[in-house]
């Protein structure tokens, strides 16, 4: 198909050249700028023809319409061979009603030194927690709601305090880490490895210091005071691995 495009493009080029100079194109026309112009014309014609024959791609889905992320959990069978124990959405998905769109996908957690038998039960079948103790780990995805439009108000009856209570009820003690006087600011005794999976995010530290994170950007949070703000009118999905430490 491409060869037929090239043939038609070459025929058009010859006709255009005859119209301009009144003769068949000669070898001189392939030198210097003429050759470049011809190649550019061929490239444009071929690309245009090829794209013209393709259907227009479907519009990208809004991030809120995308399916929830799946988690592959591995282990070992009775013979000691590695197997997939599950590949599905984590059983522990936490939605915060006070802040519609804020969703925690609680993926896995450990305390102390893992034994790595491969037969450990899935901890997310039982419970979750805000942050791990010293030496423990927590792996989660968090979907942050879009930037709220001008004049947006939380659901009826929701207050800042009731929102924090709901968070602590669904993720034990999570709300206790958030400051009452500076909404969003919080601190934990962990090192947090975070990466923007989808969307964009603003990270704010003390004294209003901010950086803008885009998809693929990452951060190492060394137990510091901070808050997150989504600057875009679409959700942001971030992945976090928290490692429990001791405050000096």
C-alpha cells in the first residue's frame, strides 16, 4: 500500500515540476534543495494518505472512568513452587465519603522481618492501619479527587472533624496524624516512597515550599510535615510504600 502512495506522490511531483519549468524533471532536480523538497513532499503526502485511511482514535477516558487497579499476589504451593495466589482488586478498598473521590487501595503490609514462606495469609483480608510500626511496611495506592471547582461544598452534614473521624474509623488512627489548625498537613513516623502513577500533584512542606509532580515523578518523604493538593480537574493516582521508623 505504501509503495502505491509513493508512486502517486511521485507522479504528482513530476506534474507539479512540469507545470513550473515546462519539462520532465531531470537529474539536477534531485540535487541539494530539490531533493530535500521532494522528500518532504513525499513524506507529507504519504503520512497524510496513511492517516487519512485510519479511523480517528477514541477520546481518552477520564481517569475517574478507568477500572480500579488490580493487585497480583504471589506465594508458594505445597511443592514450594511460586504461584499466583490472586490477581484482582485488593479486598481492602476504602472510600472516604466526607471527601468524595478520595480512595485508598490498601495493597499489603508487614510488621517486623517477613519470614517469606509464601504461605502467609493476605493481611488485607483482615484489616489495615494508618502507618506501620518500626521496621514494618505499608503498600497502598491513593486516588485523590480532582481540584474542587469554585464554591464547592462537602456533602451535607460533613465537617472537618467528622471527616477525620470517618478516616480513622476506616483506616485506624489515620485521622490522628492530621493537624486541626492546618487542614491537610500531616506527619508520620515513616519514610514514604511515593510515585505519581497518573495525573499530577503538588507537594507542600513547611513555610509554603512546594514542588509540582507529574506522571512518573517520585518523592522520598523523610518523616516530614507535608500535605498534598491536586492542581488538576481530574483525579490523581499515587503509589506509596511506607517504612516504619523511629522519631529521633
